[in-house]
């Protein structure tokens, strides 16, 4: 099934035109677990659209984030998360790697918290920052195994 109708509806009048370049940028992020950087999205999409500029990718991803179509993941490198559903992003503060953790209890927790406060949730974002296993091993080796 094509994502065009859904993206066109979600962009609505606030998001402007749905161009093939915007659709390609959307497809480069949404539904993936890789949390691509702006540069990675640019490099992927420019294969199909050689005249595409990095500025177009930046502005389009910024628009998509403002409209709630993707989430910007904070960290040493600007990355984007196109995963739907409640999950935690584990962000490595050293290498910038982002890992997803999906847990049904997390969804239940955010629903209970919102219901308890009678709060209408429009977006959910959970991020934990620290060191990934690879960077922890490297740090341990540098510190003599401590």
C-alpha cells in the first residue's frame, strides 16, 4: 500500500505540497529502526534526485518533526525516528547510536499517567542517554578493564 494518501492527509494545508522528493525523504525515515541522520537521508534520497540539496532535506525533516510525522532524536548527531508506537530510544552519548526498546508496560504506563491527570496526549517521547555496550567496552579497555 502506498504511503502517499496518508502523507498527503497528514501534511494537510500546513505542510504545503507533497512532492516526490518529500515522499522519498519520508520513506527514508518512516518504518525503519535505523534512526538515520540528516546526512544519511540526504545520501539515500539524492540517488533518486541528484539535484536535491542538503538544505531541502533539513527543512523537510524539520517540517515533518513539527507536524509529528517523525521525531527528532537528541544526541551528538541529529537523527530522526520514524517508528510509530510507544517505545524508548536509548541514545549513546559517545557514538550517537540509537536503540529502540518496545515494552507493552511502557504504553500502559503512559496511558495510566495521562488518564490520572485527565491529560490529552498529542505526542510521546522517551529517551534514555548513556553509553551503548560497544562504547562501554571501549571505555573499559582504555581504563585497563575497570
